[in-house]
C-alpha cells in the first residue's frame, strides 16, 4: 500500500502517474471553483493553460453554450465573463454551460495528472465526498497519488494541508503503508493546524487574495463539505 | 525582514535570488560531500550537471591536479576516481586537488542559486558555522533564501528539516518576520522530529542509501558540526 504526495505539478515524472488513482488539489482557488461550477449545474469544465488557449478552444462554439472564466495574477481576465472565483459559479450563471477555465496553477496540476485513472478533483468544499471516493480507489488499488497545484511552481501550505488531511483519512486502519517524504510531511501538517480555517488563514495565497479584496473567496474555500460532487478529469474535460 | 525557503531548485524564478544571500542544502549527499572535501584540503569543488560535463571540463587539465567524483542513481560513475560519498573525501585523497563533482540533485540546486551573493553551502556537518554565517548575512540584509536540493524535482524531508533548523536559529529574537509557506512548514518540522538522526532516518533518500549499503554515509551526514568550513559558491567554483 502506497501514497505519494507531490507538492507541485513539477514533481511527477513522465509515466509516474500512468494508470494510478490521482487526486488534484488547488484550494485557492481552481479546484474549489471547478467543484462549485459542476455542483451548480455546469455541463463540464475545460481547463486551459492560458487565456489565449481558452479563447481558441471556444472559437467555433455556439455563444450561448459556454462561458469563459479565469484569472491572471488572481484577477478576472479582461473580456471574460467570469474570474476564478467559486462565488461566481452560481446555478443562475453556470447551469447547462460548459465553462472554459484559464488559471495559473490549477491547469498545470491537471495537466500533470493526465494519464491517471481516475483523476479526482478535490478541495475543502467537497472534502467528505472526496475522501470517500479516494479511499475507495486506494483500498481497491493499494495506491494513490495526490498532486498539489502549489503556487507558481512553489510549495503552497493550503494544498499541502489538504493533502495531509486526505492521507490521514485514507490510510486510517491500514497498518503497513509506504509514504513518500511529502506525504509524511503533509500528514504532520494536520497536527500543526487546528483546521481548514487555521491552515487557510496562514498561507501566502490567502494573504494575496485578501489584499485584492477577495477574502470572501478564502472563507468560501475554507468551508468543508459545501458540495458532495467529486468531479473527474478525463480527455481534457472535467465532469 | 524576510526568509524564503524553496523545497526544490525549481521554485525560484529567474531573478528571484539576484543579489540575495542564499543557502544551498543537499544533505544526502552533495553538500555534505562538498563540505568534507573543502574542510579536508581540496582546493575547490566544481559542480557539474552530468558526468559528461565533468569529463569535458577536465579535458585540458593536468591529470594530477584534479579528481573526478560523482554519482548516478547514488552509485559511483564508472571511470571516476570517487563517488559522491563524504567519507571518501579524506585529506589523503583530496588535499590540494580540485574536485569536479557530478550529482543528480546537488548541482541543479547550486545552478538555481546563481546570482545569489553570497551563496553558502550548508549541511548538518557544518550546521553551527553555517547558522552563524547565514545569521550574519540575514541581520545585515534583512533577507535570506534557502534552496533545498530535494530529490529528482521532489520534496526531500532531510533538506526541508535542515532548512527549518536554519530558519529557527536565524530568526531567533526577531519579532516581525515574513516567511513564505515553505519556510513556515520547514519551521514546523523542527518540532516534528527529535533531531538530525530522527529526521534523516525517516527520509526516502536514507532508505535508498541503506539499500545500496551506503548507510554509513547517512550516519556521517547526520552528525552535526564535524566541520567549521562554510564553502561559498561563485563563478561556478565552490571554495
């Protein structure tokens, strides 16, 4: 039985994740936003590496079938309908639409997860359902990989904390388990912080969002189990 | 006052470290080996990205002035005089010589530190002297960056633990200090592990070395303050 955590999308090498069960986490904010969109009725979310790619992917689509969403330096991309805020993904806005989402850190994490089967999309807002689903995959396969989006190729506390929470739940009751160094340390973080709120208020990403008056997104993202949807990513679509 | 820790050499972006005081750590084993070599009388250590580069760099040098050293998958490179073991760097072997060292993780970390001023080479074996020197840089500049070599682009516990120990000593007595997420978590690790031995015996790199019957290198690397040398890296030479 083995669990590997990767603190950034740069960790896994080509082929490291082929056929493995993978969880992708970008709490502030991409995976939180994706979960909110799908829980609120979006047909699919298509991650794009850049705003240009998002525009290109939608060039030949019917205008009323999709929404462009995304951020650059945390702020809504000019000309896009939505930013990367989970609070914008209301049923009124997203129901029935395909959301094309361009984000700085979330998209590289999903791209790194390609080849995984299944690739589950996780955050605090769906943590209970995620843990159940990931736990089932782990018990069946004896193996799980968790990719943290991190922040501009660097370690991000909030994602590592979430990974630790997940490792803790998933490994419960299993005596012999191999953890890589990052999984071992992620697990240690669950004892260091009192809960989602505590971990999320100490991270640099939250400070940056607060400075941009997006502190409500942090509060939204720190609330566990708002949703029971666990999206999966396959063939460049999240559903 | 600010301290940034990078868990892998991929973290710092171009220009992030320009003119900053930087500490590079690769406890198992590159920086331990470099410190041992210089403490035992080597003239300089030249890091090379690959064995081929090490050979190329020495092509026109007098044979008795240098030594080729390095590892691939932890083992000595064929045809090289030395591996990447600190125990090989005895005064009898290295005194007066320039050591060309090819390592998997240590070299990328040093390359990432380029532009730093000074770039200090640290490990457990010189920890006391390192902390004093890095502390002086930090008090003068109000700023310090610590690059962990990690392991094949991934997080390595032993380097993160050392970074945490360093942050702890350096920030002592300073009330207001900005830490990035990785520095915050590295600091937490100093409470998680009882000491160098404890941290080093739990990491994947140590397990791998033990499997290759290089466990004595782990014990050597876990012994603090064997040396009082703090090498510096500038213009592709460590002296």
